[in-house]
C-alpha cells in the first residue's frame, strides 16, 4: 500500500502532516515515536476509522481507500487488515474461545467455519490449551494474545499491533516477536507500533520514526533512534 501526502486534523488541529509512505506486501515494519506523535492515528486511517482531509491511501490492487472503494470491497478490505489496538476490549467473563468466536459471529461466519478457525488462531498464538479459561483469569500478556488471535481469524494479509505502552518483560517480548516473525514468514505484512527499544534493536527491521505529526526517518535494518 502507498500512503500519499496524507494530512489529517481533529478540530482544526493537525495531527498528521504530509505523510508519504510505501509498505510492500510481506514487509516487517516498526512505527516508533513519542506519545502523541500520530502512530495510532495513522493506523486508524488505514482502516478508515478516520478520513484524512488531504491525501490518499492507494491499495495494492490499485484502489484508493477513500475514493473508489465500494461498501462490499471495504468490508473485505477491513477483514484483510487485522489490527490489535492498545485498548483491546475483551469480554472478561467469557472464555478465550468465546471471545475469539464472537469476532467471527458478528461477521456472519457459519458455525462450522468458526469451529475450525478459532482453534487454528489460538494455536498460532500458543493459547489453545487455555481455550476454555475465562478471560478474567488470564495475565495481561495472555489477554494480548487473545486479541491477536481475534485479529487472525479472518486470515488477514496485513497484521498491525498497536502495542500498549508499558514495557513487556524480556521473555514475553521474545515470545510475542516469535509469533509475529512466524506470521511474517507465512507471508503476512507485519506493522508494529512500539515504545520498546529492546524489541526494535533485537529485530533490526525497517523502522519508521514519527515526530511532531510527521515521519522524520525511515530506515531498513535499523535500531531504535529516539532518546528515552
Ligand atoms: N479521536 C480523537 N479526537 C481528537 N484528537 C485525537 C483523537 N485521537 C487522537 N487525537 C490526537 O492525535 C494526536 C496523535 O495521537 P496518537 O494517539 O495517534 O499518538 P500515538 O503516536 O499513537 O501515541 P502513543 O505512543 O501514546 O500511543 C494527539 O495529539 C491526540 O490528542
Ligand atoms: Mg498510540
């Protein structure tokens, strides 16, 4: 996908200014930048939660996100981008399986597909053994994995993780990167917005740095380049 001169404001306050960016299928990309630099806003623009006042997002099939996408195509497009947000909402009293299944039920999948897909997605995040555990009994990290599984059930080609602020312990961080590396190896585009210097330095992938509403650097095989 190609983001072309994208500018977005909330109530006359510019939040993203003239963003130009191309992400190719199968890439592994980090978005870094201080709080409020616009990472989440850009991610939400990618799924048309926000409509920019200027600029385009051109999809790999040549369609323009805000211009010529029909309602039917928009639904398919949204299924093709799995976003895990910072404030992921899970139903605490329901089980792991029920939470992931719900994401499919609301999209009208048949029961048979749900019974097949949910265990597959839970397996991908290493949570199949906890499928009948209720979410309120899980650790924060396990809840994150439920939300990743929920994004995977539509088999998206792009997966975006908007990491919650707050540091993961090194073991957990390693485990989560393994999940995303596996997804990337299977051909999916991975985008991770993070404040975690260790993760970025360990992975050495493409790093896109946001500051003051703009992209200030974009480097391949890069390290974390912000002072903490
Ligand atoms: N729905 C909204 N209405 C008004 N302003 C918003 C809205 N969402 C975000 N903003 C503003 O957009 C700016 C960018 O916020 P954004 O959440 O994109 O930053 P971020 O880089 O994701 O930060 P963090 O690293 O803390 O997650 C902030 O100034 C924020 O106040
Ligand atoms: Mg954010």
